[in-house]
C-alpha cells in the first residue's frame, strides 16, 4: 500500500513540473491557513483591514504672475494717522493747480518766527493692484514760498532734512541687485517721508496779510503701477501739497489825544518909536493940565 502511495505522489509531481515547463502561468489563489489550537479547535481571526487607495494631488501651479509680495502695512487707505493734515479740495486754491498737486491738505496757520517740525507724508495706494517705488527714483520734498516770504530750512540743505520713514524697508529687486524697491499693496497706506529729528522750516519774514497763503509743502512720490498680468507701468510722480496761511496779529493804530486850542489874546505890538511918541504925548497932556490949573488959581 505504501508503495502505491509513493508512486502516485511521484506521478503527480512530475505532471506539475511538466505543466509549468510548457510556459503557461499557473495562477493560484492564496489560501489563508487557519492555525489550529492545541485542543484541535480552530482559531477565529479578525477580518483583514480594508485597503485604502489614494489618488496623488497635483501640486503643480500655473504661476503666470510675477512673484511680487507687498510689504505689510499697518493701516489702510481710509484710516487716519496722528498728526495728519486735514484733506481739502484741490480747487479751493489756485496755487494747488499751479504746483501740480494731486492731493491737497490744510496745514493750518503759522506766525512769523514759528518753526514747523515733525513733518511727514503718507503714500496711499488707491488702485486695485500693486505699486512699486524705487529708491533711486525718489525726489526730495520742498517748501514753496509766496510773495516775498522767506522760509529758513534747518539744516539749510533740504536734501538732508528728509529721510525715508522707519516704516519703509527697501529691498533689492533681485538677489545681488543694488536697485532697491518698496511694494505697496492695493488699498494700503504707509508713512513714506518724514523730517529728521528737530529738522524743519522757520517762517522768517513775509509781506503777506493775515489769512493769506504764505507757504506750501510739496511732497513727491514716484511709483510704478502693476497690472493684473504683472506688467509694470512707467514711472509717475504723485504730488501731495500742504498749504499754510499766515496768522498775523491785528495792527493797532495808536490814537493821539487832541488838545483843545485856546484862542490867543490879540496884543498891539509897539516898537521904540511908538513908545517915544506916547511918552511925549503924555508929557504934553500933563503940562497942559498943570498950565490950566495955574490959570484958575
């Protein structure tokens, strides 16, 4: 019996080898072997965990716009900062148009001898896109005088009076470039210019009258607009002007008191000749009276 079983096993093995050698793939379904416990009972295993198929996310983006990032701004276009001048219409004074002012402000009144300090100007991006300012293109603010007015700058060189505010951090346009830029986002505002500590202008003298325009601070900002597809426009200069009127004390004309005029008594002026005649006349009158008295006696 054992010999018969051995022959059957050898025959089965030979057939399997021959079938595999013919080049046909033998597909077999794997069977899960269930271990048996020592007692002969079958162990119950938990079902295999479900297989989760994930589809990779395409993180490739079509970046068609330039990688320009606006600097963070602490204020927006519609807000106000401490010390800002009151905004007025540019048609309120013809001098605004004469000085190409795009935004106009009232700086209040000044008196002769008064010094203006703590001056500054904001740059506001009222567009819907980015704006770029290049440090090398900027111009210095200046004071415009009216009439024969004299403003004294301290320091005398106006280019040393102004500086970029501490809010402006210039950055290179690209790595290794010496061209510095500042990018302002849409609807944002930043303090752009400010006078150095204790620097300013003194109204030395003027021929203007009380309430008349005596000076105008003119702040230029040179910037480029960037459109929706990243194209940079030509440089444009935006002028903001602050007007100052003269506050002169009212001129008091002193009133001189009038003294009543006393009419003078008219006197007859007599000279030496008239005096002698009067003496002789008196002598003869006296002599005649004396002669008349003697005749009566």
